[in-house]
């Protein structure tokens, strides 16, 4: 048996809550589901994936609240809020085009941003390693450097797994490095997780990062 459980889903109701909130009766259930799926899809079309870690979507009848965890809030907000206003307008415009059931409803988009440090962001670590894989740089040295920076920034421990034809080797392999303490079996532990697929000239590689923070 392998470790197939997502660390977020495993801890729901213990020390983690749902990232997306919406509730409806049978009559409007399909409409709310359509809005939720479209908001996530449009967000990925409008905002580059390398400037945020993850998003949460809360849908009500008159308002959509998007909660963003990012290491680069200035890139999302822009000068005097220019970028964030532009993102809101693009999402509303695309929603009005694609949603036939909500054409006459005046929806409001509200974006809430939570800043996180790059050193303690699993998504940022995966992004750094994916760029190194594309450029055929020394992944081993970079992994040690990123782990050291995370530990100095208050991380309890982390586990980094890189798999595939690393640096163009003939046979695919998987390497795992563990630093500090990562208590995955403890449900009350504060665990963050991210994974990323990387398309290189030699084929597809994968990067995973599991990080434990102090409660």
C-alpha cells in the first residue's frame, strides 16, 4: 500500500477547513457548481500560475470571494490596485459570457490576498525545482539550499521528491530528500503540500514538496 491520501483532505475537520465555500438547494445547485468551476478556470487563464500558491472560492447569490495565498502580492495588486481591478473586470466579463443562468444577476468579485514568505511555500519550492530541471541545473544542490532556507525561516521539516529522467538520464528514477521532522501520521500537525509536472526535452518529470510548519 502506498501513501495516496492528500494531507489536506485527511485533516479536514481537525485543523483544516474547506478552501471553497458554497451551498445551495436542488434548484440552484447546478448553477453554483458551474460558477465555482468557471471561476477557478478563468482565474488560471487570467493570472500566471507562478505568482500564487492556491486559491479558495466562496460563492453567494450576489458576490464571489476569491482568497489567494501568494508570495508576490504586489504582482497581483499592481500600482494603486490597477492589476487587481483588471483581474476582477476580466473574470466578470468572461463569467457573463459563459453563464447563461446568471446573465441578469449583478455579481461582485472580491479578491482577498494573504501574503506568505517564499521560503515556506511548497509551491514556490516546486516552481524553483521545475525551472532547474528545465535548465538542466544541479537539482541536488538546489534542493539542499531551498531546504536550508525553509528551516531558517521557521519550517519544522520538509520532504522533497523529484522523479523522471532528471538531466536527461536514460532511465527514469526518483529521489527523495527529507530534512527535519515531517510528522505525516500526526493529524494535528500543520502540513502544506504542492506538486508540479515539468515538461523537459527528455520527457515529463514530477516534483513534490511536503512541508511541516510549527502549530
